[in-house]
């Protein structure tokens, strides 16, 4: 899933209109597993410009050579954090780690070639799903529009919760951004077919 889908979906599932203090831990917990990816791509932009790496090569190098990314996607570690926060009765931490765990569980069935080792440190297993949100040879032409539909439906639910105007603007931006990414990605893949 696209990172913003995780944020919108998890905030819809775990957030409440009468409990706005949950929102920031949910947003941060939904985003954190992909933070190493953002840092990696930024480093590629600033330190390896002109190398001539195509996006697929960058993604491949990133996913297969950067061990620390998988630790951010570890379901057992997210569950340990969840348990510690539960035992310590730390509510905001509960939502943070619940969002991280959901992010990892949502990624599991939608990552084919760019899968993570979701079960570290218990196992090095990499589950390669038969479907993908981004790879056309793994049904992305069907999965990506469904993901965007989930974003639109969740966006409507969030909108009805009476969001502050600046949050509404961010939500609209994310929904349009994902639509543009979807059209660009699918258009590019259709052009290659």
C-alpha cells in the first residue's frame, strides 16, 4: 500500500471523533514503517544523482540490500511495543504501535517482489504475495484502483468526523495525489504493455 493509504485507513479504523488525541499517534505509527524508504530515496536523490539508476533498480537495491528497513516492518516488534504500552497503560503508545502493526499486516498481502521480512527477529521469512498494489504483473491494474477506492471511502468517513479545515485540505490533497499517482502508474504500465 501507499503510505498515505495506511494513514487514512488506520485513522479511519482506530480514530474517533470524540478522541482527537489518538490521531497523531495513528498518523505517526502508520507512517513510521516506511520512513527508512523515504530516507533512502532522499539519499539517492542527493548523493547518487547522475548515476543513472532507474526507479526499479533503486527499489530493488533498496529492498534487498538495506536490512534496517525490514525491522521497521516487523510485526513481532510492533506487537511487543503494543504489549508494553498496554501493560504500562500508555494509551497514546497503544495507538502508535497498533497503527504500526496494522501497517505491517496491510502490507503483507500486497507486496510481491518488494516484500519485507515481516517476522523479524523470529524468522527471516519473506512472504511474496501473488498480488501487488504496484506491480502490473501481479494484478496491480486491479489492486491499485481498489486501494484508491478504499482511500476515497475512508476519506468520506473521516470528513464526516468534523475535521479541522487544515486537515480537510490535507485529506483532499492526499486523495487527489493518490489518484494522480494511480493514473500515472497505470498509464505508464499500460503504455509499456
